[in-house]
C-alpha cells in the first residue's frame, strides 16, 4: 500500500509538484483480515524529489491485538542535477510490529543507488527502475542489494489507474511453513499492483493484491487481496 504518488509524479521531478494521499485498505488475506491505512507524500524541488509513506496495520487475525499491530516507514530522496532520466536514489526503511505474545522492531535498512525512468509523452505510461546497495542493521550479513520496479498506467482520461511496484532483495530470514516448521530463506520478493477507479481528482476506489515470497515470516508464495478507498489532497 505504497508508492502511488511516486509512481505518478517521479516523471515530473523538475516541475513544482506537491501532493499527498491517504488510503484505507481492508485486507482479506487468510492470516490478515484487518484494516491498513497508508499516508503518502511527494514533493519536488530544484534538485529532485522527496517521497515518504507510513503504513499502520490495525489488529489482524495473526497479531490478535487491539489497536496498531504494525507501523512501517519508508522515506526516499531522488537527486537530479541534470536533464536526463537518471537519478541518484537514497532511502531509509524501518518499523515495528507486535502480536499478543511479543513485539519486535523491523530492522532498519539504508539503501543507496540509482534510478532510471521510462515514460511516454503525456506521462500516462511510466516505468521507473532502481538498483540499490542495501545495508540492514542487526543482520549477520548486513550487506545486501535491492532491485525495484515502479509502474503507472492511466486510462480513460485518467478515470482508471493501474499502478504498483515490485521489490526483490537479499535478506537472510527464518520463515515458517503452514505447519510452523522453521527454515532459512535468503531472498525476498514483494509486489503490490493496485487498480483504481478515480471518481474525481480526490476520491478513488480500488483494490490491491500483495503477492510475496519469503516475506513477513511466511515461507513461499503468499497472496493477500484488499478493497480500498483513497483520498488525494
């Protein structure tokens, strides 16, 4: 539930653009059944753009707690001192989760690399690729990498938007199969395509499908669909 503004606006990083939105999702995943809110902000300036989002999960079947069960932050800066599609990208990720039995931080991660954006003339079709070095705190092997793709497709005079991102990175984790047996995993994949119908410039309704592998302590592939509303300020 993230990166919508980055998808739409990274291609116009040299214009004066500032926008924010808030999304509310109901997650139908087998172990989820919870609400998530996402707050996003994107702002450009003379030297690039700044983007951040904050996710809050509320309860959930597995967490079995009242109130916020997960909070997660990503903040990114793209620097650009030239007139071409390349950017210098820096990013920070961190968070916290809790269940009825315990709470733990999500390891802070520091990313640095480069990006390149493809787009058509009216920016209704965009694709941004990032390749980054990734340092994850408190990991036996701190040094890692991450590859990210972010896309946006807008149809019917902007009434319908198909947006999303895919992340692939290296991170050694212990994951659990359906029986609860632990095993080691070395790579993580996460993608979150979103489909929106835009009633006007502010209100949208849609869906997101989170597809992941070895993510969130789950071994193998996991699919979690949502229904969502979004308000863009």
